[in-house]
C-alpha cells in the first residue's frame, strides 16, 4: 500500500469524519441536555435523505437549496418528538428507557418510509455528485468537499450558538448544573426542547451528505446509528468536542483499514476499537468519570 | 482494649475539597464506639473508605491485624464488617424476608446458589428469629418498599446480622426515627454488644450517643479531634467549638456598629465598603405561618412559624436533620408545603415555582456548589441576570457587583471550577446579587471553608445587609451566624425551639444541650 | 397453602393447552405461527432471566440467536446430518456455542454502567452482523442452508412445535428455579440497589455474568430451531435488530422481571406480528404499528400487564387486612 493511497485514505477519512462529526454532535447534545440516547438519529438521517430526495425528484428543488427546507423541517420534528415522547420517559430509569423509546421512534420512521418509498435503493443526484477535483495529487470528490464544508459551517454555527448567544448559555448551563440553571431562571424545559430540535436538525445535512454518497433505503438507518453510537461513546457521552474528535478519528481509521486491509472489514474495526476502548476506559476517550453535576 | 478495626492516616479529597485529612480512628473490640462531628466533617466518607466504597491513595485500614485498605465492599463484608447507610437502602421490590436472604452466612458455590432454593430451612428460621429480634417478623412477606421509615431502619440492621458480622458500622441509625423506636434500637444494639459484637455508630442524636457508647471520637474537618469516654468528650471545649464554630481570629463583631474602616480580612480581598444607609423600617419581609412540609414519607417541618424582618440578617441554626434545608426549600419554591402559608411582602407565595419566586425578588444560594464549572467567572456572574433582557442594565449591574467583589474582575476569564471553595462561594454571592434581590437566602455558605475564608464570607453577608437587603441565613457555624444576626431562630426536629436576638439565642443555656445533649452552657467568651 | 391450588391448576391447564394444541388445531398456518410463538416465548423468558431480573437492558441477544442458528447449520452440514429428528440433537450444541460466546461478550459489556451497557450490547450485535456478512465460513450474504426435514407434509410443523414446547417448558423451569434461588435474589437485589448488594457480600460481577451466560443458552437453542424450521440462515435474518427490540417489547408488555410476563408478552406480540405479516404484505405499515405499539407500552404501561394485574390481585387480597382495626397504641410502628 503506497503512501499516496494511505494519505488519500486519511484525507477521505477527515472529510467524511466532518459530516459524521456533525451528526454525532447532534446526538451527544441531545444526551447532554436530556440524558437520552437518541437511537432514532440514524433513521432521522435517512429521513433527511429521503426529504432531499423527494424535493429533488418530485419538486425540482435541487439538493443544496433543498436544505433550506429540510433543516427547519427536521428541527420541528425534533422538537415534536421531544415534546411528545422524550419528556414522558420516567426519570428513574431514564437513559435505558430512552433507548427503547427512541428505538420505537426509529421503527416508526422506517415504517413510514417503507410504506411511501418501498425497499428499493435510491441515491441523491446532483451535477457535482460524481465529480472530483484533483489537488496536489489527491482526488477530492466535490460532494465530500461540499458536505465537509457544510458540516464545518454548521459546527461553527453550533459553536457560535452555544457560546455567543443567550440561548446557548442556557443550554450549557442546563448541561453543567441543572439545579443552578433552574435557580437563575433558565426555562430548562423549553431549552431542552429547542436543544433536541437542533440535535435533530443537523441530521438533515447528514442526510444530504449520506444520501449523495451512498445508495440508501429505509433500512439504512441501522448502520448509521451503530457508527454514531460508537463515535459518541468513544468521545464520551455529552462531550461535543469529544464527539467531533472521535468522529474524525474513527472515520480515518475506517478508511485507512479499508485501504490497508479490506473494505469489508473496515466497519468491524470501528466497533472492535469501541469495545476495546470501553473495556479499558469505560468513560470513553474524552469523557470524565461522573463529570456532570446535577 | 485492642483496636479491632483501625484507620490510620487516611486522606481523601473530592476535587478541591478535602473530606478526610490524615484521619485516624480506633474501634475497640467488644465496645460500642461512637463517631460524632459537625456536618461535613467526613463521617460518611470515613465509613465509605472503611467499607471499600471509596478508594484512598494515602493511609491504611486494618481489621483484626490484616490490611484491608481499598478492598472491595463485598470482600469487606465477607471479612465480617457490615454497614448501614444514612438514608436507608433496601431492596424495595423484594419482600422483607427475601431482603434477609440476600446475604449469606457462609460463602456458597455459584452452582448451588443457582439451583437450590434461596435460604435453607435453617437460614429461614434464623432470618425469622432476627426479624423477631428487631420486632418486624409479622411483616416478613411484605415488599420492603412498603415499610415505614423506622421499620426500614430495623430491617437494614437485621439484614446485616444474617451474616453474623463481628463489626457493625451504623450510619445515623436513629436519624428521623420516633422516640419510642429510638429506645428499642438502643436496646437492641446494647444486647448485640453484650453478645460480643463491636459497633461504630455515627449519630447526631447526642443522648443516643452519650447514653449508649463506651467511647466517642469526634471528627472535625476530616480529622479526628478527640477520643475518649462520652462525658469527657462532651465537656471538651474544642468539641463545642467544632460544633458551634470557633472564635474568629479577629475581635468579635459587635452588632449594629458602623465600620467605616475596612477590616483586615476585607483589605486582603481588596474590598471597599460604603457607609450603611439609614436602617429600614422593621417590617417583616417574609413570614411563615403554621407550615408543615416534608418529602413523601412524612412531615419534616411541623407547624413552623417565623418572621423575617426587612433589612436585617436572620440566622437559622439547629442540629442536623432539624429541617433547616427543608424550610429553605419550602420558601424558594422547590418544595410545596402540605399545610400553612408563606408570604413575602404581604403577598402569599406558598407553593409558587422557583422561577416565580425568583422573579419576586428572592434569591437562593444553595448549599452545594452551584457554579457552572466550565463557564468563566464572568459568565457565571452574568448568568445571574439571565432573565434580564436589557444588556446595558446587565453591564451596569456587573460593574457594580465587580466593585464589591473584585474577584469577579480579577479572575474574570478563568474557568469557575478552578477556583477554591471559598472563592466559588463569593462568585455565587456576586451572581445572586445581579438580580438585585430583596431577600437573599443562604444555605450554609461557610461550610467546608477554612477560618480565614469564612471570615470574608461573613463580612460579605453583612455587606449585603448594609446595602439594604434582607438575609435569611442557615448556618452550621452557629456562633458566627448568630453573632452577626439581629434575629436567631433555633430549629430542632422540625419545630421552632427558640427565637430571639442573635446574642440572646447564642447565650441561651439550652443551645449547648441542643447540639451536644446535656446541660452545658455556652456563650460569648471574654472578648465581648 | 391455599394460594397454591389455583396456581397449580393454571399451570396444569397451560401445559395441557401447550401439549394438545397441534392435535386440536391442525391448520398448518396456525401451527406454523405456533412454532414461531413458542420460539419467541423461549427467547423472551430467557432474556428476562438476565435483563428482567438484573435490570440491565441487553439489546443484543440476537447475537446468541443467530450464532446458535449458524452453529446448528454448520454442524448439520459438516457432520452430514440428513434432516429429520436427528438435527434436533444439535440444538443443545447451538445453545452451548451461544453460551460460550456470551462469556467474552459479557465480560466486556458488563464492565460498563447501565446506560452504556445497552449501547455496548447494540455495538457488539453489529459486530456479529458484520462478521456474518464477511467471514468466509458463514457463507456470506446467502448464508447456509440447513437440511430439509423429512417429516410428512400434513404434520410437518408438529415436530418443530413439540421440540420448541419442550425447550419452553425447560426454560420456564429454569426461570422459576433462578427466581426462587439465592442467585435470583441476588440478581433482583442488583436491580434494586447494586451498590448495597455489593456491601452485603454479593459478588455482583460474577452474578451478572452467570445470568448473562445462562440467558444465552436457550436463545441459542431456539435459534437453531428457528433456522432449521425456515431452512436457511443468513446474516440479515440471523442478526436482525428487530429481534432484539422484540424481546424487550415482549418483556415489557407482559411484565419484566416476572415469570409469566415474558410468556404473555411473547404470546400476544408474536401472534400479532404473524397476523400483520399475513395481512400487510408490505413491511411499512407493519413497522409503523409495531413502533407505535412499542411507544404506547413503554410510556403508558411501564410495568407491564402482569405486574399491573398482580398489583390489583394483591390489593383485592389485602382488602380485609386493611379494614382491620388499628394496632394498640404502644406497639411498634
């Protein structure tokens, strides 16, 4: 395996890692604010992809402009799911029960998509999807660049939101010390709803990127959520920075293994790494033991 | 008299807080050993260290000559040391009898434990005997979750006895239990002791401890202060100091005096004082009438009526479990009183949610540290004015607060979690002032702080009063708290036992008895 | 002792129904549904031995189901089994393989806290699914074919049913034995308060692992049975995330942590599932209803049907005691 191939794999990994970072950030944000593991995040990405598909194929709105519709749509969906289901999970066993609840939501989403679109594979198309730009000896597919650019822009936007706005401070306060947030007048309940909305809204962009680079059908959510979970746990549940770092790391490892060893084994290494890291460090790479104050 | 269980030089810190500091303890065989000390002195942490729930890097725990430092809890139990918890822990969904059968007398091979029925006939007999012994045998088939509080305590004790431990560590066995039952408990413990069992009992109920224990050790600030026979310990002035708060390093502050010069400690923090405005009218800002409140199980507060005059500092003191925090929760909206009324500025606020209470001008600084650790000091203080939309107003208030608390300006960009406990407290004060509250409620602000920082904290509390605010203070450090208050209230077992001016309450003969049991008179020393 | 008689009667009736079912109802569709129902009843009861009693939600038991299936398929092929009653003898082998796999899986997964545990079991499940797709000896996407059983066409389903029924009875007995044993008590204690259990001398790590391995064995066996019945084992089918979720749903519906609960839940749900597969040929509507039902159960009926009924039964039974006069003053509270 040549150095070029290796470097290409690393570059690919970083680019796709950026998109996964965005989706994983959404997942870990939901966990941080709600103590809920959103198993439906994968299905929502697929839903986002189908929304883009619907707009591009049946409404003539091409992929990128379509995001203007799909992102707010997913935002509203996220808030609705928080309001209707997530907040009704009992406090006592919250995180474990949330897995079941969100799994159920994922199943419903899959069912709706199957009913509407059947089980055939589709893919998102646009003029730039199959083209690459050749830079410094590397092929950089346009779609990856665009997706990566979007992901970075959104992550920057998320960062700005969290650190420069009043709402963002409310979210961080709820994340760090719920009681204190309550005591200074933060409307914790409303903050949570909006935070979940944001966490889900990012899946619209993930759907665009995923759908343009992979053939997908309603069943594709499982593969996605399994990777996202691995990333989020590796990065430490509730740590957005950790999720981002882990995403890039895992995808680079994935792509390098695919090139160096075999493409079929690459995803396996993903999970095996997760299992190994957790055996040694149960709080994940970047998580702190019992970090969050209540 | 040999030490069956010995703790030597153990230190344990949680983040910046030192819970145990080179702590040593001897538990003498065949005796009932008592462990007392003020809130936050490290008693439960010590239990956790002995029984393996907390690991330590420094120090040793030795049992019957063998070192058991950092052994896992199941192994510690297997060696013969059993413990109860401060808040009873039972297996609520199992029946009382099943609770008794979880522990085994002898180690059992795993295959047998799967195949055979839980508890052989002889084990069940023994379990029933033990249940008889504590008096709850008739409840054997009931789910443990349905037991009353006192019955739970008895079950917790009984379930330890199944394995016939040689040492029993009891964490507040009499806590929250009615007087009849306390007597029963004491009898049972004495009986078990006569049968040869060694006890180490943590308790706040001084009559219980003094009446039952052969030896008592006093823990303060994570280290053992004094050990000896109960009467000796009770009369030791250092012990009294530990409970009521030591004398400050500077001359005692006299109430109602103007202090135009900055005080030594204040200079160290770079504080400037404004002259005190004319005293406000002595209206009652806050009033509780006939309040009964509790959490699920029963009432912790029983018929509590207090008045908090405007523009003054009122201090509430009382032994542990008296209901002080419950009272604060009832005022600030975290707990809804079952009965009774809370009124603020003449308007009823009983049962309002915390957000509304805050909007009315009541700010609470809770006991546990409540800063947002990952945010900067400045951000934390700004968050205090979260509900204020006008940014210019927020900036003005921040500037005003920075005048009073220069630490906010000095450490503005640092992560709040990196500050010491005392500094965090001051930032918390600064934060609560951002909304310019009329009433400030402080829950044990000086807990866990060293004397120097405590002095500063108390000065800042006086400053709040000087600025025309009303302060309701709950203090473990009764001396310091009462010294600066114009009104003192003593709460015990959920009822108001004493009210009066700060000094009156402090000098009242009963106060020593309330804390230490027995009629010791306590008062201001020669400095006043 | 009075309460025993009705319980024994109910059990006797249930066993009778179990045994006589294919004799009375001969319609092959019905007996086919019965085979799958029995399989799920075993799997849910077995899953409950671990997750229900210990409170650790395991969402990866498909690992044992599929592995048992592959083990039986591979053994039947490589050891030249002809197809007929002899293949059933391989089922314990499938169970054994599943149990052996459960040891390392359990050792890794049980190191984590409860909520991470759920996710780790899911992750391990995906590892197995991927491995099944990619490892040579598992036959890739098309999987492995099992020998066709040489049973008469009219009563083809019956041998499968009866073998499943026998496994069911044995599994229920195991569940009952665990529940009444000290081991079971310790599991339940772990569920209620793991730290305190530790303080009472319970070797929690060992107890959890043993329960995990025990719960894998029957699932492996019925995995083998299931794929023998179907005739083929392939990755999507063997390692199906819906299977994991179904066990949890069935457990919760019936009442997690009880003995009868998983049985009831599996009975109701599998029958429903099969009905849907017949009526709604497309998978979409079926998934929607399934998911919606799941949500309803989790959010509205968190204790499940059986404990709800048990609570009512207990209240009815103690109505006399509650009407009794208060104890004399001076007695202990």
